[in-house]
């Protein structure tokens, strides 16, 4: 379940729709993350990722440095619940070609998982299964 991946992760980093790109870049650098949620109150209205920034830089040039989150963000944002399996979440992210997935329950943001988080969790699951099989065969 992807909810277990959120245990021990730092709090969600979010910005308001009018946050400047420079403040978004500073947050992404400070927290070493690839995306921030754009929120109005408790509602997710968008997500700004490294990909969004690169896409806008390519299409609009340096002018985007003066833009705000609402002008750059991807919206609407797909969310999932904490009980979704890691494999199902990976499938969604692969099919829809995005790398960050907010986890929401009862309208409350619990966290954001990245494709890297899911790959790491899947590797750990596979290693645990392999160890169980080795113990089973040995006994």
C-alpha cells in the first residue's frame, strides 16, 4: 500500500497559486524535491514539477521567470488513496506519464509519492519475497 511509503517522509511542500517561479525553485532546491503542490486552502488546484518548468522554459523562454504557479502548473491533478497498491500506482504514473502522485484521504492530503519512492518500495517488496522463498526452501 502506498500509504506505508508516506511513513517517515517529510511534510508536503505546497505553494499558493500566486507563488512566483523563483520561490517555487527555491523550495524545490531547499527540500530536494521535483514538484510542489499548488493549493488553495486544503484543496489541490495544481502541481508544478520540474517537467512543467522545463516545458514552459522551452515554449516561452526566460519570460516564465516572472510567472506564478497558476501559469505553470499541471491541472487537474490526479490523486489516489493510501490503500492503493504500489503496482497500481506505478501503472497509473507510467500510463499517464507523470512522476508525482498526491495521496489523499477524505479530502486531506497525506503526502506525495514519486516514481522513485514507488520503485524503491517495489524493490524492497521483491527482496523480501525472495528472502521468504529462500527461508521456505531451506526449511
